[in-house]
C-alpha cells in the first residue's frame, strides 16, 4: 500500500476546471489531514454578514477596530477558528507549520481586542470536512473513482500566502504558487 502524503499546513487551491459553485476559486488551509479525515478553513472568502466586532459584542469582547470574518466552510458555521502567526500563543493553540497556528477558543479574540494578539490572523466561521478518504481521492489525479466533482491543487501554507495577500487576489496567487510547487517537486 502506498503511503499518502499528509497535507496539514498546505493550501488546497480550487482547480480552474472545478464547478462554478460555492467552492469556485476557493483557497482552503488544511488544518487536519489523515487517511480518513480532512478538515480545512477557507481563507479567501470574507463573510459580509458578520465581523469580529459583531461577534465580540455578543460575547463581551469589545473591539476598537473591526476585522472581517471569513466563511471557513459549511460545517459548524457559528464556531470561530482563528488562524494566526505564532508571535502570540494561547492555551489551545496548535502549530500548523512553523510560524503559523490555529486557536479555537476566545483567548485569541480577547487578545486581539486588547491589541495584544497575533500580528497576522484570519478569523474563520465554520470549516470544510472530508471523511472516508475523499480528500485523498480528490488530491490524487490518477484516482478516477472519486465521487466528488472537485480537484485541488496544493501548495505549502506560508505567512505570506495566507495573511499578506488580499482575499480577492488570493486564488490567483495560490494557483501560481501551486504551479511553482509542482514544478519544484518534478525536478
């Protein structure tokens, strides 16, 4: 049996030939990946109906400056996950790649509201979930048994391509990064 690659800490970039639907031109940060489960946060789709200030008001964490909340995915859309630089870490922070982690509790929002949080962050509401090895099937171009109509390109997540690219340009940049990553792995 061939061991599958673990893509935790990578970006899934929607293939240009994917259906033009809710995942069209999406960029998803893989936060968990094993042979049976994949979990990712979409990081390039700002949700215009909510913001951190709205959420903070509801939980008693006031924000002097407003920040967008991204549509992370269609599962648990009321749960906030904050992907951030590791210049700040809380008790539940998990490192995804060197310099970048994820925190799922209110400590990161409280720190951001006080101006003591991470320098770079994206707050995401919800997440995407792939069970039963479906993500591996979508990532294997030789696998034609995948029941999903999606294919993904992959590139390692970095502080630059996660936090320093405007959301409207993120897909274009990630497609370019994935092409360079694939070429570098061919050599």
